[in-house]
C-alpha cells in the first residue's frame, strides 16, 4: 500500500475560503513534500518539511507535520480560482531516494 | 530558467509498436525518476537513476519496459512492444540527492502516450 494517503480525495470551496488537505503515512520519514499538479501539467514542488520540523510557511501555504500521528496538513489561505489543481504529498523514507512515494492526491476546486 | 524537458509531448501509436520517450534532466542533478500516471493507479514510480546508475526499476514491467541513461543529459524510457494498457502520461523528474534524503524533484511536462 502507498506510504502517503491524502484526505479528502476531492474538495470544493468558494474563492476566499481556506482549504485544508491532510496526508497520513505509515513509516518513519526523513521529510514530507507537497506538490501541485494543474490539469495536463507536470507536478510542481510547493514545500518540504523535514522530520524535525513542525510547521512551515510559504506565502499563503502553511504545512504542519505531526510525526507522532504520522500525518501532515496543507492549508491554503484565501484561496483563488488559480489554486484549482490536484495536490499530492510525497514522503521520503531515506535510502537515497529509493523510498520516495507519492500519495493519490486531493483534487481541489476553487469556485469563483 | 532550468527545467526538465521531455520529448515527445504526445505520442499515438498502435499496439505492438516500439515507443521511446526521452528526458533531459536539469544540468547538475544527479537523480532521475520515471513515473507513470493514470486515473486508476495515480503516480507510479517506474525507475530511478542516481549518477546514471539504475537503482530501482522494480515498478517497471521488465518484459517490455527498459530505462537507460546513456549520458548525464539524457534518460530514455522504452516500451517494446507497446500495449493499450500502457496508455498513460509518463513523467520524468530530476533532483539533487546529496544525502540519504531526497529533496525537491523537478518534473518535466510529461509525455502523453496513447496506444491503440
């Protein structure tokens, strides 16, 4: 089974609202990363949080990591229609990249 | 603005034909990943190279898929013979792995393969 599992699978909100997506994983990790994918495009790296960090910010993005619960959340504040995309978490469990796994993703729709 | 490039962007072929997809990683990156994305299976890791050496290709059907990195500027993924179930978007990603951890991966735009 996959290391990372996003929740919910799909999320629909109004522009201006906040969007929260969660990621759970099973084994110990070195870092956890969030990526965005616009329809028909490649994935774009958003933010990386290491196992010894609890929270990181980047613009309107806030990522938390709870290693005791093996979970992470991605918060997008004041969402915009342009934030409509699929969001993936990826976990790195070391071994020089051989234990790097993407979750199935959350499909976010931001309605104008 | 360094980026990963992939060719072709789209490929339509008939079952049984050979398909070759190419990827040019970002200069200086030492790792290359090949992924396949479908609606049903999501993102699947097919192969992984570090310093041009294949480290993990356990996700790849060995009887028909092969991945190589003939030099630091080119990675190839070949399917021979292709089957309709190979229809998917194939992504290449590169990154710089200097420790046991894997940091940011930079994705190419993908090759959309349709096998009729």
